[in-house]
C-alpha cells in the first residue's frame, strides 16, 4: 500500500489537517473534470462571437481532451520524481492562466491554444490530486472515505458541467465558463501553496525521456484518432492513420520500457493484479458510463424540448445519486468486499441503462430521465470508489503518481473511445432521420449497448479483481 511516511521524502513542516488536504485535492479534481463538459452549452455562443467554423468548434472540446489524455502518464510520473505538491501547483497555475487566456480570447485560434494549454495543465494536475490524497490519509477506512470523496467530486464535476455552463452562459456570457476558473483556481493555488506538504519518490531517479515522448505522442495521437471518428467515420484514412500510429507508438513505448534501466512505467505494474484489473475495469465501465451525460442531455433537449439550462437541472438528481453512491461505497467495502461493491455498482448501473433504453419520444421526466438516471449514476458511484482503491493499493509508494495517472488515463481514454463508438451506434440507427422518434431509437440503442458493456464489465471484475484490498 501507499505508505508515504516510510517511503517518500516529506518536508519537515507540520502536516495540515487531513480534511484540508482532501478538500484541496478534490477542488483541483473538480476543476479538471468540470472543464471536460462545461463548455458544451457555450459552443453556439462561442461560434457566433468568434466566427468559428463547425470543425473549429469541435476542436474547442477536442484540444482539451487530446492534451489531457496525452500528457496524463507523464504528469503522474513527474509528480513522483519532482514532487507531488510542486506538480499540483504547476498544473493548477497553468490551468488557471490558460482559463484566463481562453476567457479573453478575441480569435478562434487563441481559444484553441488556451484549451490545449488547459488540457496540459489538467494532465499535470489530475494525477497529483489522487496521489496527494492517498499519501496524506492513513490506510484503511479513512482512505476509502477520502477516495470516495475524490470520486464523488470528480463525477459531480462532470455532471455539473451542463448546469454550471447553462447558468453562466444565460446569466453572463460564454466567456465565464472559462473565467470562473480564475478566482477559484487562485484560491485553491494559495491554499495548496500554504498547506500542502511536499512528497516525492526517494530514489533520485531521472525522467525516462524517450519513454515520456513515446507514450505522450502515442496517447495524444490515439486520442486524436478517436475524436476524428465523429466527423470522418471509422473507415476514413483521417481516422485509421492516427489510430494505427497511436497504437504503434504505444507498442514502441512498451518495447522501450522493457529495455530501459529506469523506465517511465515499469512493466511490472501491469503484472500486479490489482493495478491491471482495476484499470481494465475502469476502461470498460468508463466507456459506457461517460456517455450517459452526453446522450441524456441530447435526449432532453432534442426530443423532449428542454432548454440547455432545463436539461442541466433535469440531471441534478443523477448528480446527487453519484455522490451518494460514492459515499456509500466505503461503508459497504469492509462488509462485502471491494470487488463485490464494484460488481454490485456495475449491475445497478446496467439496470439503469436497461431502463433508459425503453425511452420514448413522449416520455415523462420521472420515468424517462430521473429514475433511470439515478440508478445509472448511483451504480457508477458505487463502482468507481472500490476500483480506484484497488488500483492504488497495488502500487509501491514510488509509483503512486504514475498509478494515479494511469487511473485517470484509463477512465479518460475509455470514456473518449466509448463516446466515439456510441455516437456511431446512435447514428447508424437514426440514419438520415431527424424526427423525435428516429433520434429516440438511436439514443435507446446506445443505452441498450451500454447496459451490455456494463454487464461484461461486471463479469470481468468478478473473475479478475482481487477479492479485497490487500496491504503492501
């Protein structure tokens, strides 16, 4: 297990209260996840104000996602080698400054550069949030509760994106979906600089530069190929070339790591059952669960006629459910085991997906949005906490940041791939139709498919996950 007091060098400053460390780490995670989705409702206003083309508008989202996914493992290892607090501060500062630049952008290219810089800052920041938390909180029930809070805040950030974005765009302007990060980031930055305690791996290793370049290029290229599927389709050269190139670069990265004396990612980590199985489960389940917010919002707006703000409010019960599920998980884990809680969560989410797949073009709010959404997100919260706990339990303290980066990468890449695949599935059923009935059939197929994916994820967890979190 992660035992920072024994295996990392920590400054002599008196440690701050645990609740404050958890609050600061979760605040950083909230900002990172919120910015994945908060800009969606602001895209039409951005297009009008800055004269963005349709492809340019899509890149407002993609620039962030690609940089975020591509640099995540590098950000995690940098925290291990150069200090988790230092990387938290560097990532948050870059994220905050980039948010200011994006909010003040006067041209489309300026906004895209700012969004890419935001993604880079997020990739450095996100792994440190989990590592700081697990290093500061003692092993056992307290750490499980802290991870549950981190999970709930991250999921809540993704869920709150539509609501927060709608409020800011309607009440102020699209610029405030970015500018709001500046005061919040400044407060968290000041608190982190004052209260967080530095920790890092204690063996004086240097960064594996060839490995860092290969994995960053590979993940970024793979992410680029995934986002290209929406515009180009899966069979187009613009999609297949980056997908194949990304996979080739990642394969070359693994080959280099096997031969490097001090690798960026020791391949022995992939042989640790808890790390490998939990990340695989996160990837599979994330590919289904990440799509929920996207397609529920489309269904509410395009079929039921909700406004963007109305759709955000409609999903508030689901947001509360994911928080409830995340906070309930650590209470159940000592009783029924981490693996069983993850399986139960996946099955509960699958039931919600199955219910949602019965949606109709004239569905009522309670049965077509609220109740199935609560099931889906309560299950997601229940599953995420034990998976994160199991993944981090399998790592040595010197690899804590890397494993945290791997957790975030698995979830992000799974979600990105899942959204691309599910969008294709919806389009295949809808075809050229644009009626409410045609759209509903496409969305229903997505949720039915997602339910099957989650059932497969539950089987994967049952067969592969360790039965409980074991001490290391």
